């Protein structure tokens, strides 16, 4: 298993998760018909992406799953951190 491949695909899995999350949030603000069609398309794209990766190699799948699995808790942690306010 190539560690660099796993690391690169972890970054890609993280990016895929964040792109999907943003798309679904945007679709939830749309009309019902657009929302359903958009969610179907997002699901099909994700299935095709994961199927393509699964046929590539084991390290590709592991990296993608690790990246997509680690991103949600890290994102929540970043959003919960308090940001210091700059004083003037």
C-alpha cells in the first residue's frame, strides 16, 4: 500500500465530502422538484465516484474513506472553536 496514494486520496475524500455537503445545503434551499432531482444527481455522482475508486486499488479506497470519515468531526471542531475578536 502506497502511503502517498492514501494521503492524496484522503485529501480528495475530504474535498468530496465538503463539496457534497455544500451542494446538499444549497439544494435544500431550492424548490421541491429541483431538490429531488439534484439529490438524485448527487447520489449518482457519488456512486460512480466510489465505484471508480473501488476498482482502482485497495489503497485508493482506504484513503478516500479515511478522508471522508475524518472530515465531519474535524469540520465540527473547527466551527466550534471560539475566534478571538481583534480589539482596536
